[in-house]
């Protein structure tokens, strides 16, 4: 169909057929007021504030729903239009409290703005007014429905985008209201406190509690930041007044969260201002921590580590980097530990993440998520298995929902009924721990019914024959017995996944022994390889991590065997490159992994440990054993924002700056490197991790010359081909997804378009192990299959000190 | 006994297996929500909360949406109703002939305002638009029985005639 030409306010424009008058006007920069219009919700033309005059049309038309027509002549501010808008405003004001003087929304209230614009000071209509009581039942926000103008955007977000379904229009006529079923308090509803109703409310009906009385919008500064919780790395704006965060809003144009948030991003930042923050270096003396100067603390650390290394050798030291600290922090951390002559550097992340990394590396050659988060929404079929994104990665859950709404076949294979089932086509309530058997069963059906992508299997993969032999045993009937499903359900799900032109698999990096660990991840990769659903847009395997910078800390070489971006230390050229760049000799010895170091009953030979922003004692498999291990060290230094369970066992505790207090980059689960601006001055004697590490390096006698994180990043980018084209200058305009090898490279949206990191994709013959369930330890049993949260021990360290600990449904508390 | 306590007591006796048999043919058919709720109401006489919650769960529809639908349509009753439904005609002819006084008198006798149900679940008092018996104005219906040419002093006797 050809484009349509029309005139709006005397200006001509050409737009695609189906464009609404509102959209066309916005393209011209003409501001038509709206209340009930939201670009991602179906327009309903309810509020009538967006009416415009179309020449030759009988009545005014609602521009949000009226499509453009050829030759249309539109007036957006004619006398008729203005008069109609005044009436609409007057009708709204007739039943709206005019307490703007104290209303928190003043300054960013659409009703106020439009009344100002059209000079409507009071209502010409007199009638009944609503007198509803506040809903003040929850820890997060107040609902004052007397101010609600019934635009319905909150309902759309809650029902369609988030899927929480907590609120809807209730009753009708004058008493129509927005609220939960039976008008229960919001606290008792299915509300997930994502705050998106608040962010999108045009008036002051929904007010976050933290903001009350703290400041007007025009008094606050908005600083872009990256959410410090899960690995999706949502873009947020921190609202700052007097060195205090008084609110958070999502970044509308973010490619990651597109104006969406969850409870953690919206409400979880208050830990930054917790009274529990460590604000000065602490040294333990007679079992009690005393505050000391930075000089004393650094002196003590340098002497103690030198002493241990001189007595037991360089490999008696181990460093644990942090999946919550920035890339720069982690890069410098492993640089310092390696400069001290050992490769004993790792991250003590939950061991279930490690199995997911192993599985992905074996199949594809790289652990990173194959595709971008936004691509899920455009896929043709989604298999959700071994995960509950609703709790662990809500933004990903929203994208899965969006895909389903756009017509994707949705298969949800989880033991417990989750919200996503509401919009699924295939719900497979399988027995916990039988996920791997089901995945093999799906592969069996796909092969048996000839639904595989033969060309892809032939050209891009290896190991098919052995794999086929294994899954041949997993007939739908056999798998039905194992999983408790029916053979027909299994067949239907396999057809749904394999028949779509593009299909994606959504799971969680926090897979555990119970679901089959690395083998389960390999089975998922098999399915993607079998159907050619990898290496193309809107396909792939999604295994998002729990921690915000787990991807980045791994990229930065916080790993015993590789330096930045998986450059392996067994490669002499890599050792040479880094040795030359750093001016030190990098050890040829492999380092110990955290798991090896902490293995019960083994003498790892570690005598001193430097832990930056991790809390192994609280999240280890055997907490008591790890605590004993820490106590038996000759020297332990912990750098953290709080006195964690691990820090309390240290000889020296160094305070660290929180995310909002430092400049740095973070890499999310889709390999997107994003810049986080400092919004606050750190409290007391607190410095960012990178600055502490630079100072410490100097005390050790290394000649590091970094004026700031930007220079640290420049160094790491120069040594890391995948990051080579990324710079702070480019990042200030938006995140970049690695591999980004050159300054003019746009970054990589999805991986493996032409080949896998390991060459061919590898099929793995993996078997369901019925014993695994019995073997699983207490830690992993609680995690992963129905939500990855319990692995997120570091998050717990901060959520415990946040209002979000009040959210009873939040499993990270 | 307050009507809320009454509702709570009655709700305890809701037999959800009855709801199951109503819902089952409609699983996966969210567009059939209104007929389902009509059948549930037919069974219980109103929409008990436990039944609503059960329908929401089984049909995978948020409770808020279900409640939104059932409170939008006047046909759905969220509270138990009496054995006898009194419908006071408020049409023009009845209004002119004194139906407000009739309604007032019934409210006085039963001790409930329009729209409510007596604690013993005997009567529910409703006002309706014209019932099409203007010749009998002012007129009321009690279940299917019309009573016409009323005066306030006749009301006690009429109501007492219902056991």
C-alpha cells in the first residue's frame, strides 16, 4: 500500500497507512495532549482529551484511534478543539481533589499541565465527588483513588505487560474505580510491586512512599544508572536531591527494559542509604573491629600478604572478585592478584551458575547468552523450562508475554503453576527434577516426526549420531512415565517449538544438580541446534544470571584459567601480551577455582584471601565449613559495602562504594556493556573499589597510572579484542554488545550467525539421571527449578537492607 | 448478625466441586466467562467469593478481571439474595401514583434499604424500571407475583403472606 499524505496544522506529512493522526502529529513534533494513550497498549479513545478537528468530518475525532486518510486536513488546536478539551478538563476537575499544593505529583501531573495549558482553573460543573479511603497497606506506595481519572494505563500495564493482573476497572458508572478483585487492599492482591502503574499514572493517584515530602521534580537531578540487581541490566534514572536518592524511574528509550521495571529496580535502591554501611577501614584487634586510617589498613594488608607469600609462596594467596562490582573494579582486581604472582582468582558465585557456563561453553564455545533480551518478543515460539522468570528476571518474563500476545506458541514446562501459564498454549506441569528427560523427549519427537533442520545439523553441528542414539530411547511414552505428563502433551510441545520459523528457549543460569546441571544446559543447546534455532535473530538459548555483573566479572578475567574475555592462559601469546602490558610476569601455573579452594577435606594451600564484594559464608553449600575455612586462613581481607557474614570473619575490612556512588561499566546477560554514572558522593571514608585497588597496587610497588575508570577501561579494551571497539565516549550514547572489535563496529546483537566460537555446534549425548534428585543438597533444592533467586546471595545482602524485603512474594529476601 | 458476617458464614459452605463441574467444559475458553458466571450464579443464587476465586484459578483469569466483569453487569449479584425478590416498579406511571412511598414503607417493614437483603435471607428489595403493568400502578413484583394498586398500609399484610 502506498504512503498517505495529509496536512496537520498547515504542515504536510507522508506516513504509512494505518498510522493514527496522533502518531503522525508526533512525527511532526506537534504535541497533542493524551491521558489514556500509551504506545504499547491498545488505544481505546476513552479520555477524549486528544480530540482534533478534521476538515469535512462531522464531529471531532479522537486522534489516538483515528487513522490518517489521504488528503486529510487536521487542526490540532482550533477553537472547537480547545473548547472540547476545556470541557474534558472541566469534567475531570469536577471530581478531582485540587490539593496540588501538597500533591506529590505537582510539576509532573498531566491534568495540572493541561489545565495550565488551556487555562482551566476550576470546574464549571458541580456534582457528587468521590470519597474513597486511601490504600496505604503496603510498604511501597499509597493509592488515592479519589485522584484517579480512570485513564486505564495502569490496568493495561498490570494485565498485559506485567501479567500480574492485580488491578482492573471495577463496578461501573459514577462509582467505577480501579482496584484489585473484591477491592481488597493491594497488599493482598497479586500485585508484584513493579511500580509500573506508578511510573505511568498521569496524575497523583499512585505515590511511592519514599518520595513523600522529599522534594519536587524540578528540584531533583536525574542521573542514568544501571540497575544493581539481576543480570538484565535495566536502565534506570536515579532522582537525586541533596546527595540522596529519592526515587527511581525507568529509562523509556532503553533497549533493555523499554520503560519497564520490576520491584527490585523500582524500590530496591534504598540499601545505598542504609545505616549499616561500612564507612571507614576496619582492622580486627582482639576480636573486635576498630576504625583505622586508610594508610594503616593498606600497610597492614601489604605486610600481611607479603608475609604469607614469602612463607608459603605466591600461590598461597587467592582473590575472589565480585559479580556485583564494575568491570573496571574486576579488571583491576584480577590484575592485582595476577601481578602478585598467582592465578588464584575466581568468583564465588553459586555453583549452579558454573554448570550453566560449562554447558554453554561445551555446546557453543561461549557461555554468554546467544541473543538479546528484546528479541524474545519477536520470536515464533518460546519454551520456558527450569526457570521462573516472573520472579528471577521479570523483564524477560514481560518479553515472553509480549511474544505470546503477538502470537508465539508458548510452552511453559515448570512444576508449579506460574503466572506465565495464563498466557501459555502448552502447560507441562512436569515432576520436579525431570526437566532433562523432557528436553530429550522433545528432541526424540522432533527427530521422529522429521521436524529437524537438516541443513543446519549437517553444516553447522557435530555429534548428531551419538546424540540421536541417546534420545532414541526417550520416546514420548517413556518420558511421559518419568515426567508425569502425557505423551500427547510432549508431542504437541515439541511440534510447537520445532514448527515455528524462529523459536527461543528461556531458562535460568541457576540450574542445579536437580535439574541436571550442565547436562540439562547441554540438552537445551541440543534442542536449539537440532532445529537451527541459534545463530539467527529471535532464536537462541537464554540463561540469564542472577547477579548484575556476573557476565562482566567473567569477561574481566576473574577466572583462574583465563584473562579478559576468555583469553586462555595456557596460550603463551596471551601470557606474553598481558605480561608485557602489565610489566609483570604472569604465572604459568593454573590457578585454583573457588570450588577447588573450598572443597571440604582438601588442603588447598591457600593461606591468605582477598575478597571483593562477595559473601561466600552466606551463600556457600556448607556454610559452617566455609566459615571454618575463612577462620583458618592466616589473613583475610574483605572489601564490601556492608559487614557481611564473610566480612565479620576478616582481619581487615575495607569499605566500598555502592553502584550509585561510582563511575563504571557493567555487562549484562546479553553482553551489553553499559555505563553507570556516579549519582552520589560516597559516605564517610569510602572510595570506589577501583580507587582502592589502584592505591593498594601502589603500596605493593606496582606502577599503575589510572586517573579514573575511563583509563582503566581503555587499558582493558586495548587487551581484549571483543571489547576493543568500546569506549566511554561511545558508551555515553548507549550500551554496546560485545563482540565489538573496532571503533566503527555496531556491536553484536546475537551470536553465532556464521560459526560457533568452537567452530561447529556440539551435540551432547546427555542422560536423565533419576538419582540426581536424591543427591541434590539443601541449597540447590530450594533454588532454580521454580526461580533462581535463592542463588542470589549477594542480592540478599542488599535486599535485606531495603524496603523490598517487605515484599512477601519476593523470594530473594 | 451483620450481612458481612452472614456472607462469610455462607461462603464456608460453598461446594467447589459444583463450580468445577460448571467450569470444566469451558477451560481454555476465556471468552465464555460470562456464561460461566451466569451458571455459577444460577447454582448459588449469587456469586460467592470462594466460587469466584475458584473460577479465576481454573480459567487462568486474574481475579481482578473477573471481579471487574461481574461488577460491571447488573445481572451479577455479589451478595446472597433472599428467597423472595421484591421488585418495586419505578416507572413513570408508578412514580406518579406514589411508588416512592411504597418503597419507603417496605424499607421500614423489612429494616433494609433498597438493594439489600434481610438477615434471614427471606427478602431482597430491588427497584426496577417499568415492569409493563402500568394499569396496576403503583405495582410491585414478589418473585413472579404482581401486586398492584398498592397503598403503603397494604404492604404489611402482603409481606406477611410470604412464608
